[in-house]
C-alpha cells in the first residue's frame, strides 16, 4: 500500500488574516487542460475581487499539428511553463503578502493537473503558506463573481471544449447539476466538425467565421434531445450527420459555408432549448450566466441572451478571459473557501474525475464524457 504523506502541519489561517479578515490575497494556479495560468487575486469583503495580476499561456500552437489536444503534450507544456506563469504574476512582489495558494486539483487531464497541483504544494511548503485544492468546475461556476456582484442562486451554462453543463449555483459549495453531455462537449463538437471541414484547431472560431457567409437553412441537421424532459446534451449525432453531408454533398466553398452555418444553428437551437427549459424550471434564479469558450460565439450568445430576456432574467456573459480557463477563477474559488476556514492537506491528490454534484453523478453514472477523458 502506498505510504501517505503526513498532513500539512496545522496552519492557523486566522493568523494570516487576523489583521484584516476581510482582505485575502490568493495565488491561483490552473493547469487542468491546455492553458497554463497563474493569477494573484485580492478578495475583499464588500467589493468585487481585485485581479491584481494574471497570466495565461495558451498551448494552441503545440496541439495544432495534431488537430486536437494531446494529453501528454499538454502535461509537458505545463511542466515547462508553470513556473514562468507564477513568476509573471509575482514579479517583484513579496511572497509574504500571499495568504493562501490555490490550485486546480481536478477534474481534468491528470498529467497537467498533477503539474500545477504539485507546484502549488511545493510553494506551500517552501513558503509555509496554507494550500487549498480547487475543483475546476466550481471555479467556472464562481468565476462570474470576478466581474459581477450577484446573489445566489443563479443558473450557469458552461460550454467549452471539455464541459457542457447546466448548473444551478445555489450557494458557495452547493451546486446542482441539471444537465450535462452524454457524449461530446459542445466545443468538442465544434472542433471535430471544423476538422472535418478542413479548418484549423481550435475549430470553433474558424467555424463561426466560415458560417458567417453560409445559408443555415440549406442542410437539414438533427437537434438531439430537443423538446424532451431531460436537460442533458448530446452532440455526437449532430457531428455524425454533418460528417455524412461532408462525405456526400460538399464540393464548393459555398457548400462548406452553408454546412458550417447549419451546424452552428443546430448547436444554437440545442443550447437554447435546454436553457429555456432550465430557466422555466428554476424561477428563483437571479441571473443566467453563460461561460466557456463556446459562449464566445456571437450567434449562440445572442440567442441565449434572448432566452433570458424572454423569461425576464438578467443574462450575464463575463469577460472572455474569465469565461475560458484561467487562474483568477481558481484563486477566487480557493479564497472563498479559505475565508470560511477550509484548507487542504498535502496528500490531496490530483483527480481526473471530480463531480461537483455527487448526487447527479450517481443518478446518471453513464452521463458526462467528452474529449478530455472521463469527466465530472
Ligand atoms: O473554455 P475554453 O477556452 O477551454 C476549454 O475547453 O476548457 O473553450 C475552448 C473551446 C474550443 O472547443 C473552441 O473551439 C470553442 O471553445 N470556441 C468556440 C468559439 N471560440 C472558442 N466555439 C464556437 N464559436 C466560437 N467563437
Ligand atoms: Zn474549463
């Protein structure tokens, strides 16, 4: 049996914040997918958090030759880049000013998660600072609070390369997963379809650009799970139907543009269908928040906003840098928990899977996969 490390010596976090309990400086580290990121965030009791410094290195160029994210390459890149990311946010700042170090511990690509998590633990020991392990999905769920002061509960649609989830954010640490993908994530479907259309990685933005000159009504494409009772997503059938057209009917640039537009519309309709039903079922939410790389798509964003407006609910799409993977959201999530007196032990392991809503995960164990291996 593996020997376990002794837990981090008990650290009285009140000592760190006793001078000013409403002021916490958190160093956050994010390495769970293909972005190597660090951020320094100052949490204050009554104001929005201040993102003092942040740094993200996207690994698109390293993965582009393979047309998708290669986990081993991602881990190597993180290993090469993580110290630079931390250095970039610390610059000449005094380490003594940091109250707590937060790092993503999952869910994600395990090699990358281990790099950031172990780096954070190393810093924690070297600096005698407390450490807190953060759930990446929870960080996404809370990230809107970097830019907006809003009250719980709110509804979050998280659509990225790795996740497609509808989450009710009831309170800090209290999340209800209303729906998630049963096959591909939304961004993954964009990327795979874009690849079939001969577009470069990452495919989402390229497909959106191609779709701009297309006729979205020309090709009939399915809207899987639309109109049902479930709030889950399924995009594999849409991608396959698109692939069939590509094999048979696509000869000119206009054909490609029309098919891209048709795909984008079908995807939009699926997201709108689920969002509208989720909002109708959660009438007490204060806002509808859309996050993740796919939320950058203008057609999708406009359609989601219209859904919220029709139901009299505020629509919030946070700034893109906090919608996609970033470390400010990790620092925020870690800091909010730390402020409640929580911290993590040094033997906290990296997790490929880490459901935010364990009950939902056990209700539907087959649900929730995607490009990046097993998902929460
Ligand atoms: O959140 P993100 O940067 O990283 C993670 O996957 O965690 O999301 C990236 C995903 C990719 O699949 C990318 O193709 C997709 O978001 N994406 C888009 C657009 N911009 C990025 N999909 C559709 N339209 C876009 N404009
Ligand atoms: Zn993410």
